[in-house]
């Protein structure tokens, strides 16, 4: 029976994802997964999803194709596990001391990831694969859900510094707002929360639109524009839940 991916195991057993900044124990299995992941990325970069084969991965990873078929079953399984493994890295969001600085650094990182020739092709190929494989699409959703969940700390810190009113709603796994006391003096309604996930997503959304929908060039100027729009919306209460937004003052009430 094919080996399950890490996300599938976690969903079935209730096991939580690895804590950011930690790594799972190494060993032969970890080295095999890493070699297979690298071969999958190379194949996607060279041939795209339609041209990727188990035989290609076997040749470039040094793992016998019988093992690949037994553990990953097919190309979809290989691509999904490559995304799964990518989501287990130690990446953490920036910490510049201000929300604007954090969001700007994050947006610039998105731009660099998809414009730097050394890394852009493989990342774009993984996203393209998700348009052709439902299993890859599910894995991609999990990958970015985890990435954005890590970024929610940016909003928590901003609220703690008084840069934003209200309290951060970071309980996205259950979809239930975290009812924390809000700063009524700042204009937020009592019991209101900030949807941290939506705020962080709004920075990268216009960049991904240009990259993958309209196929327009993207640079740090566009990144800074996305940050400015997100900050204006956040300060106007656009990401605040648990209250209504006053159209004139922008405050939640």
C-alpha cells in the first residue's frame, strides 16, 4: 500500500504540524525524501508537470522506480510529497520591529522568490502543477495555509505594540474567533478581533495575481503598493471582525 504523505497522516491522526524552526529527525528516510523532492523540482523545472515521469525522478534521485511506485504511487504523489516536505522547513517571517517593515520585507521576499532565476522556475512550476493535479492543489493549499499561519505573528506583534486596534484572531485552524479584550480607546469595538490571516494574505494577493493570472512583471514597487493598501485597509478596520466598520471614521463599532 503506498506510503501516506505527512499531511495525510496528520489529518487522519490529528497530529499537529511541526513547530516552525524545528526539524524532524534525519536518517535514511529523510535523505531519500529530500533526494526525491529535488528530482521532482528539477523535473518540473525542466519539463513541467505534463512531462514529469516516475522514471525521470528515479534517474535523477538515485531511488529505484519500484520504491517510488511503492511509496508515492504516481507523479501526483511525488509532487504532493515534495510540497509537503517544503512545508516542513524552518522558515520564519521577518521581525523588523514594525508592522509596515514586516509586511514590506515579506512582500519583497515574495517578489524575490518568483523573479530570482535561481529559484523562480521551480516555485512557479509547483504552482502550475496544482492547476493540473487535484492532489497537488490540495498539497499547495496546505503549504500556503501553514505559511500564512506562521505569518500571523506579525499581526499579533503589531497589536501588542499598539499599531493596530483590537486583538488578533489567529485561531484559523478551527475557524473560531479568539475573543480577547480589545482596546476601546483605539476605536475597536469591544470583543472585536483582527483576522490576521486575511490581513497577511492581502499583501501577497495582488503580487500573485500579476505573477500567475495576468502574467505581468512584478517588482518591489508593486510589493510596496500592496503593503500600503493593506495597511490602509487594516487601519480602517477592513480586517476587523466582531463589530461593524464606520464608513466615515474607519473605526469598528
